[in-house]
C-alpha cells in the first residue's frame, strides 16, 4: 500500500543551484508549509521556468507526495478539478485564490493519444519530472529553495533550446497536444524565440496525425495562446512549414502573418485572409476546427468581410465608423489593416456634440411627418440619425431640417442609408 510519508523529501540528485523565492507571496508560503507539515511538496511547472529567466508570471503549481484525499483534509475548501489524475485546486480558509496541487505521478501508456490509460501515484519527484513534456518544464524547487534539474532544463533555458524529456517521437506519440504546446513554449516573449532541437522538429513532422486525436477545444485554446504572444509571426511561420496549420485549419486557405498588431482573434482572422469564402463561412469552419465562442466568431466574420475595406480619412466617414461599431471592432479592424494613420486621426477626432444617441426619436418624427409607426418611419429615423452623426449636428431643429433634402413621402424608403459601417 502506498505510504505518502515514506519518501525522503531531500534525497534527490540533480540540485544545481538555489532559486530566489522572494517572488513568493505569504499565501504561497502558507500553502507550501501546510503541505510540508504532513508530507513533501515541490514547486513545479511554469513558475520555476519563469523564475530562472525573469519574474514569474504564472500561477504557482505544486507537486506533492500526498494523495488528493490527504490534500483535501489539509485544505477543506479545495476544489476537485481532476482528482482522478491527482489534481486538486487548493484554497486557503479565506479568499478565492487557488493553487494547483498534484500528487506525484507515474503514468503508463497513452492508448488514445490524449490521456494516460492509467494514472498511478508515484513516490519520487524524479519519476514525476521524467514523465513531463519538455526539459524546461521538468524542473522543481524543493523545501530548501534548491533546484532539481535532472534533464538540464536550466541549460536549455539559457541556450534558448526546446527539447523533450527523453525521445521526442515517443513523447509526442503519447499526447498529441504536446505538438501545440511545443510551439507555445517557443515564445520567450521579450527574450525572443527559442529554437527546437532537430529531434523535436522531425518528431513533429512525423507525428502530425496525433493532432487528430486531440479535442478541438484544446487545440483552439493552445493556438489562441500562441497567437497572443509577441513573437507569433515567426512561430506561426514554423507551424506552417512543418504542416501543423494544414492539419488544425484543414478547411481554411491560410496565409502568413507578418507584423500583425492586435489580439489573437485579429491574428487568426489575418491567417484566414486568403480564404475566398464569406466571413460567415470562414467562421463556421473555424468554429468546427477550434470551437470558438460566438463573440469570437462574430469578430472574425466582420474582419473577413471587411478584409479589403478600411475607413477613409474623411470626417463624415470617421464619425460614422466610430459611432456605428463597438470599440473592439474598430480597434481590431485598424490592427488588421495596420491602419495607424486612421487610428491617429480617430484618436484626435473631437467627441460628437450630441453624443451617439439620436436627437430625434420616433415619437417626435411621427408628430412632424404624420407617419404611423412602421418600418418606413424607422428607416427615416435611421437616416436622420446617420446625418446627425456624420455632420455632428447638435440641435433637434438642425436634424429635422434635413427632411427637406429627401422626398420622404414618395421615395423608396428601403434605399435610405442608416447608421452602419461600411
């Protein structure tokens, strides 16, 4: 029977340096200390990686030799998010901050290429680290602040190299998502991009079929994380050259992105810009491939439908552009087109005297024209609202004067332009 306390927490080889733990909060120390009062606990994951090259930006993840049940006894407010895999989200007695605490594991085979066939709790930090994906993620910090680095992850960090723990093809063959994770970890942000070693590059090309075994949601999540990083242009280019984009975006005619501004959805829309289909069709394909949200799909549809359209510097159009579109759509489109001149012009554009809301409402317009509530009345109100915005009219009388410039009694009201862009 497994005994969580039989393991000597400090009897680990490979400790090469002490790590500055000054970035840990008092609550971080509290969680670690409470675990260590009963068993052993190590800091693992992204916090360790970031601490070696910069200030940690990721949440603190912890490995322990305690079972999930034992962890929950120490922290009664814990949330069991992956207990079958040994993971508990720990919460202290007060507050909502969480810490991911995972029991040491020793996994067997991955029959479906997504998750281990069985998870056995381990009894050594060495065994736990040896099952991880990349050397830069296979390090831990013990209770004395010493680094456990069995696979030279610190040296790879220093050299800017990404390589797997053990045989690359075997690692990717266990879990296809590791292909996507490899590209995410290439981005070292302000330090530039890491380089895959040749074994990993070859393993990706020969294991592309493993991506078909990964859920679309997980692939979409990883891709959007890649596209949110500062060095995405170079990394997406590598994904394309290794055939990854053709697999994960198989229904999309993709294009290269270069010097793209804006967020990850704007970048994704730009990747799809060569596709000749409508925005709705492209979004539907992406929804199928990546399981995007409705809001993300709406933005991509808008950007794709306007991939050749951009507001002019004309004041009337700029006012209409600003009033008709949500701010995130405005910003995304200008980033999509790298339209910094237009962005500058918009930022210097004075606020509208009467704001964005129509000065003349339906009741007033019905009173003036004698029109009954109808689609015609609505279109006329929309046309006047557009004039109000474009010309920056401030008074009701100024807006109503424009009725003299339209034959609102006889004209085809469906032809009257309302407040939209384009």
